[in-house]
C-alpha cells in the first residue's frame, strides 16, 4: 500500500545546514522525518521530498547547565530508559513515558517529532508544557531557544518552514517539586481523549509554584494558567483538591468532539486534576 | 532508489520507491512471514527487529532502514530448528490463527535479549503493541515465561 505516492526523493543530510537548505528550497513540499510514524500514518499528498535526520547526531540525552537536554531524534523508549530520566521528578516522568502508545510505537516516536508535529492528542506536548520545557530550533547556522508556550503561541508551523527542532531542554527540579500526569484512554495503547499534567513546588505543605497543562482537549495542549494561580499559596489538603476539581471544571478551556462531549471533558479535567493533586499529597 | 539491508544475516539490495514502507518492500521480495494488516502501527502483526529493536514495519519508511540489520521470524528459528520461544508458544497454546504470532515472538525475543529474567509486568509491556484476537494474552505471557525455562535448560 503506497501511501506516499508523490514522494520523489529521500535525503540523508550530513549537516543541519544541508537539511535546512533542502527544507527551505522545497517550499513546503518537503517533510522532516524523525521516527517517521506521523508521515506514514497521516500521509500528506503534497509532500515530494523526505529529509531524514539520522546522520545529524541528534540522538543524545545529556545534562548541561542544570538541564536535561534531549536530542530531537531520541525516541520515547530511549528517553524512558535514560539514566538521567530514571529518577527525574521521583521517576514519574519515566513512568508516564512508559504508558504512551505501545512499546512498538515508543520505539519509533521521537521527542522532536512529537513537538514539531503538534498533534492535539500528543502525550509528549502536555508533558513538556508542564515541565516548562524549552524548544531549540536551528536555521542551520544559529540556534533559537523558545519556551514551549512561545513555540506554540507563535505560528510554529510557519517557523518550521525554515527551521528544524533539534533539542528539547528540561529544567532539573529539586526535591520540593512533585509531578503527576494522567491520560484518559479507552485502552492502554489508545490515543488519549484527555491528558492532564501537573507540576507543583511544595514547601511546608504550601504550594509555592504550579504548572498545569491539558492536552487532547481536543485542541493542541495548553497551559492552564488560571488553575496555576488558583493553587499558588494554598495549603495542599484534600479540601483543596475538591475545590480544585470544581474550579477546573468551571474554568478549564476544553471542548467537545465526536469522541467526547465538552461537558464530559470538563468533568474529566476536574476529576483528573483533583486525583493528581491527591496523589501528589502522598509523595 | 536502492537500499542495502542485512536480513536474517544475509546482505540484500532492493530497489524501492522513496515513499514506501518497509513492510511492502519485505513482502514484495518474498518475506511473507512478515504479516500486513492495519498499516497504522496499531496491531503489531508486521513487527520486525531493526538493529535488534522491535518496530512495526508498516510505519517505518523503507529508506530510513538503509544499511541496517532486519530480523524477521525466520531469523529467530525455523521449522527444523525452532527457537525456545517458538516451542513455548506451541506448548502453552499461545498460537491459534497464527497471524499475530511472528510479531509477538519477535517482541518477546527482543525483550529476552535485553532482559533474560523479566517480570510478568515487563513481559506484558514488551508485548503491548502486539494485538491478538484469538488466544488472548495469558497464554502468551505463560509462553514467554516457559521459554525462559527452556533457554536455561539449553545452556
């Protein structure tokens, strides 16, 4: 079954400059291939050229300047198994990565590809949002670093006509930070109908800082800033979790689609936010 | 365009279309043991090992695998010399229609190479992309555990 009927050429560039040059010269008719899952499952008929990143040495996970730096072609499996991720935020990030899709697809999906494609149901995007990740883009010569919020706030598809996502940077958090994420899926390997990620900083039972994101809403993931403000400065208790459910249901920006009504998605967002907070109380 | 693969230890050169997926290239060239079904990476019937790592060949571009090593179920064992995993799948009733079996065994094979004593949870996780609609999964997990015993006996 030839899905990519119009593809005429494949490129394996040896440098970022070469890759960006091909991308730019193709005027929208070239696709960057990380793992290649997206392009084969959702073929775009106008694509005539494929640019593979395999020779660009972007398959690394390293620590630098108190950050974990993840190369764009690192797969979910690579990241899940990395020693740097093993104890990151008490191992919760590793756990979540191991729940995404199936083992076979985790072996193929790349972190850079997930960010660059910007699919609404991605589990990686809300994860990186909640962790306040930074996206590194290259135009072949210079790097540009954007907070994930800014990357999606700007027209990221326009940005990626001339640039390539090369790295994702995650801040290292001290022990006062706690992280949790929940995905609503019909079965273990399905794409989520909602995902909620929450990072909080707790000192003497008071929430000093919070970062919340929701994805599969059904639009692209976003940061629930009102929810963050609601939590900040409050004592973490069961009562707060109950109040947070109510607040989330009233204020969260989620919609409906054929798979889930808006009312139900709002309710789920509230319940999941509460449950994550309750789990984080016990950390 | 031409691609160079090492399939089950043999070097091969194939002519491919730039937009083709690996599954189609393998089946066209006689590797019919690699099953095709969903073309979306959701069923796992088309699983092969690429440099030892399980992948759905229906979602991997053939060009991306250039110069890599591919293992199909025939690279694991044959009718005459089945691998302990294959023996265990038969022994424990983990095979019914057989369509998913090559993929499931390849996923289990990759797991055991990396982790010779997996827990039940690790086995389930390794096989979570290989969907079976006949036998179910209890027998498959039992078969993988039984194969560990057979592998130890072989040594």
